[in-house]
């Protein structure tokens, strides 16, 4: 081996580096993840010349001039909502999701919307040929002369191409296929992903080109590559959804230029993804009438309330340990609420299996739906349906009290808009409400036992 080549071992899960091979990574605890990588160190003279030519000086923050330009709109309102109102110039966005969930489809549709808005866009694919991209665009109806496509994996050529074309928006699909000639490791390795993302980040900040990076995910659902990748970018989006369901949910987990609570709801159709303007109506469209174990509650997703149907099934078991199978809700939260019901309501749930589901494949994780969970389990356990025009809200404490929730007026307004006539909310929220909506009865509840008395 040449003397000027340095050998290191990198963990392919977290990026930890060491001079010798290890069986177990001391950082992330994974086994057999170290791969040998060889890097040729750059000359110190060259580095010094580069550093001196790029040397910058600190300036007072109040002397920096801002261009009050509007955000770039993609034409997909749900996508723009999750981004915080549109794309910011020079932003770096990482979007991940399961294989086949619709990441590339979303990117093509977003680029088409930008191209139709007069922006020049460049789509770089490391996974498809340009003929395959054209075939997919034909199906989606996303053909535009301002939409440039290329199949390339070499980062040097891609950066040179971006410098020549000067697009307003660039898409890299996917970051795991990109290759840097300076590194000896294979595409998709930690060092290749880290180096490619770093170079794209510097390019985006220097040229103000808004850049999307499409990322693969691991078996656990996290974006593949080093965790550093998520720290480097400005926005991290996850495209979620079960492929057996037609609905897809775009969720922001990091956003330097907007809220991380917003979600966008899409429906997968033959001609691509279609926005769901009123998610509440869609999620409640197939709700059964007068069915025990079914209840409607309101969950806040960013600034928008969404009505969802919680379904519960409590059935007696002959085994010593009852099952708790939960989909779309926090498993530990449901177990905690079942214990509260056992203690405060006298319901013998330890002798029953509990199965819970959020209809439509959406995930709900806020405490404001606690009363909905309790009501659904109680309805199934007692085999008595909750009235179809009722909606239940509230957080439940361990002593059985019903605690106040946030954005109650926004939720009640959505409940009324969807045609429900009665809404149960915490009594403390009822006292602070400035105006009770006409056409809907709002009932305040203090404890779990009081709520069950009112409902049944």
C-alpha cells in the first residue's frame, strides 16, 4: 500500500471512525458494521491556498442586508404548507421514506409545478436513465421544456453541471447513489454520503440554489447514512404511509424556516399524488354508524385540526397476560390509560385483550386524544355505542382527572364545521373559552367517571 494513503475503518450505521477494525461499534452499539476505507490526503499547500482564497471576515449582524423576496411556491399547497410556506432560496431539504412510498413521484410533480411557474429546475437521478424518467413523466403528466433531467452519480460532474445550467431548484435522487472520486469507498457508504451532502450544502449556500436530497431509509425507518446528514440540512421531511393504504402523510421533523408540526396529506392515484384538501372528511368517510368501540376526536397537526376515528376492541382472554395491540397510537399511553380505567372506573380490563387502531393509517401522538382512547375502550368493553354526533377531547391524568388541552377553540370550530352537534371538552377549557359556537353543544368534564356517565 502506498505511503500517502491512509486507511480508516468507518461504522456504516453512525459514521464512527477508528484506526483498526472493531466487531462492535462503541458509539451506536451495532455489530459488524465497520468497513475499511482508504483516503488520499490532500496536500497541505493546496489546502492553505484554498483556505486563504476563501477567507471571510466576521461582520455585525445588524449590518447584513436582507432581500425581502417571497418564498418559491411549488404549486402543491400541501407540500408548501409543510415547508413553512414555500421554498427558501439556498435551502437544503432532505426527504426520506420507505421504498415505493412516492418520494420520486412527489419530486417530479413539485419540479413540474416550479417549471410551470417560470423557474428553471434540474432533476439528477442516480437510479434511473433519462428514458425511464421520461416514461414516468408521461404517466404523471409532468412534461415541461424548463425541466431538465440527467442520469449521473459523479459529484464533480453534477456540481460542474449545476454551475453551467444555474437552476433555481436542484433535486438529487438519491444521495446514497452519489460518488466522489477522492474516496475509495463504495456509493452509499457513510463517508460517501457525508462528503456528497457537504459539497451540495456548500454549493446551495454559495449559489442560492434550493436543493432537495432524496434519502433511503433503514429497516428501522431512519434515513440511511450518518446522523450528521440530518444536522447538516435545513429541513428534514419524512414521507409516511402504509402501501396498503392510499393516503400518504408528509411530515417535517426539522425545519429551520417553519414549523415542525405541520403535515401534508396526499392520496396516491394512477396519475401520481393528489392533495387531500379536507383530511377530516376523508378520514371519517367510512365511519360505521352506531358501532361500539368507535369514537371521533380532534388532533392538532401544526396549525390545522384533523378529526380522526379511534377504534377499540376489548375481548375477554383465557391467557394470563392480556394482549395490547396498538396501531397509530403510543402503546405505553394506551396501557397507562387502561390502568386508570381499571382503578377509577372499576372495569376489569386485565382479563381482556385490547386492540386499538386509528382509521386511515394516520398516527396520533398528542395527549389531547386521551379521552377519545378511554371512551373507545369503554364503549367496546360495555358494548354500548357512542352517539354519532359526539366528539370527545381531553388529556387524562393518573388520578382520573381530565386536564386542559391547547387550541380548544380551533378544534371545536372544526368539529362544528364537520357537522357534529355535541363536543365534550375539559371543564377548565370551557371556563376560558371566549365564545361558545352557535349550533354546537359544548360540555365540560372534570373526571373520567363523569365523562363515562355523560356518554353512557
